[in-house]
C-alpha cells in the first residue's frame, strides 16, 4: 500500500515553494523519466507539473537559459539534402569555408536542422516557433 497523507486543520492544500517546484521541473528535464513518473514520485498530478512548467516559462521568458548541446558528426547524406548542398557549393565562393549543420532537439521531440551560419536572431525565432507549434 502506498503512502497516505492525512490533512487536518483549516488548510487542506499542500504548499509548494518555488524552489521545490523548480526542483521537480529540473528532475523532469534531466532525469529521463516521464512527467507521470516524476509526479508519482512527488505525489502530485501530472497536470500540476505542466501548470508549473507554463508558469515558470512565462515568468522567465526574457531571461537567458542554457540548454545542453550535443555535437554529432554526420557522414551520411540524406537524398533530399544532396541537391541543395550541390546548389550551395556552386553559389558559395571558394574562399568561404564550408558551414556545418546544427540539429536542435526542441520540446515535444521536434528536431530543427539549420545551417551553422544562421543569424542568432533568426535562429531564436525559429526555435520559438517550433516549440510553440
């Protein structure tokens, strides 16, 4: 049998400090567990974790955040990339170095693949639009 919590007195709700909420959100982001598993571990509903995620993403929208990045070498060309890369090679002068491709894994499992030379402001807009979709 699981843990039973008896609430007495006037206040029937549990109170979670912002630090506790952020610790739970961090666990969801870094542990590799699903939101449901982390919610069970902390005896909250998964919907509550999603609400906290929305709350903190709105309040911290203007703050800079660092995300984990993994660089992966890709020697395999997909069929749809070959004609585009040939066209780029023909239009780019010989002096310019070959730009790489960046693969960014966004929220919800979406993947964004862009040229490494893309302007940061444009990249930021692309990431936001992919994550909001």
